[in-house]
C-alpha cells in the first residue's frame, strides 16, 4: 500500500476496506498498460496469481492458492507494482517478492489449503528472512537520518569541519562510497540478492 500513498494524497482518496482497494487498483490500472494481472486455477484447488506481459506470456506465476480468483489477481498486481518500481519501491525481484509476502500475510484468511509448490517450513524461513531484511532496511534508514542530523549539528558548530567530515564519509552511518568496505548496506544488498540463501 505504500506505493499508493503519494497518489492517494494527490487525489484525496480514502481506502478503508478491501472493496475500496480493489476499486482504487482498477482505477489506476491504465497506468500499468501492457501487463495483465489475473489468476488461474491451481492444480491442487483454489486460484493462484498470474501476471502476463504484453506478448501474452506468463511473467509471474504465484505458488500460493487463494479461495477466490479476485484475491489471487491482486497478488499478481502487488508483484507487478513492486517489480516495476512504483513510487517508494525498488524495481527488482526482491522488492516484488517482499510485496507478495506482505500481501499474503495480509490475506492469510483467504488461503486455500496448503502451499502449492513449497513446503511450509520453507515459507516460514523465506518470510522471516524477508521480515529480517525489511527490519535491517528500516535500521539503515534510521542510521541515514541520524547521519543527516549529525551533519546538521556539526555544520551549526563549524561549516569547515562539516565539509571535511563529509568528504571522508564520517556521516555515512551503515554505508560507504568505497565498494570494498564491509557495511550494513552491503550486507542488505547481498541478502536481497540471495547470497545467504542455503
């Protein structure tokens, strides 16, 4: 839902329930021309998300079965919105997988039976990893904010010292401009790309 906040603020649209969310997504759908969010019957019952590209080929096929077609369709839409970098989100598989995990968690009551292709312990591990990485990203954001606060305070004391400290990255808490430095930001990037998957 974060990706919608800037748009919602512009049009003053209130989303208070699932029906409002569905109407909103259908309203902004023309912004996402070419790709189609849909659903198909799962082999084990229920429905799973399916996203097709402009050529009609499957770009994303969910492995989570829902009780109804509409709920599955909106998982595909959540994947698309995150993958293509709508406002406030990165354009990548990791962002899309994170969005899908959040969507599934929010719609857990709509789950049909068991997972289609994953074992339940794999899902728990994947979701807990996603949650841990999200928390680390939040910490990194906090560190960046603290770095900006520190920079402002140093500048109020001595602008020359602020310039010198900035030049050496003294305010870059958790990150570095040197690609060979070991940093929290580097760890998060590696974790998102699957470097620590077993």
